[in-house]
């Protein structure tokens, strides 16, 4: 089975998991295109939630919302210096 899944890479990111319960029952799941893959993209809300979850400690308070607003408007910016300043090294 692993060889079959391996052949799908790199076009897909296949994974297969099986769990044997104490009762003897086996629960299994196979995912060929995980959430976030080009064929199963995240929604805008999921992207924002992930950014807030991972970036929240870095940006703190309203900083993460400010960064998100800037990122969503990236294609309208003439100069990205202000955006880049939000990502300076040395933040917690």
C-alpha cells in the first residue's frame, strides 16, 4: 500500500493511518490531498484562523489583525516596506 501512495507523490501528499483499538476494531483513514493542498485549498477564513493561531504570539493583540489586513491588500500596495516592518526580527 505504501508503494502505491508513494507513486502519487509529489503531485499528491498521500497519507494512510490505521489505529488498532483495544477492542480489536481497526479505524483507518486515507487522505490523498490533505486540506491546504492545491486540490483542497483552505478557505479565506481557514487561512486567517491559521495565521492568527500561529502568528498571534508573534504579533500580539491587534498586531495580528493589522498584519492580516496588510497581507490581504498586498496586491494594492505600491511599497511593501510598511508590511515588511511588521515582520522585523527580534519580536517575541
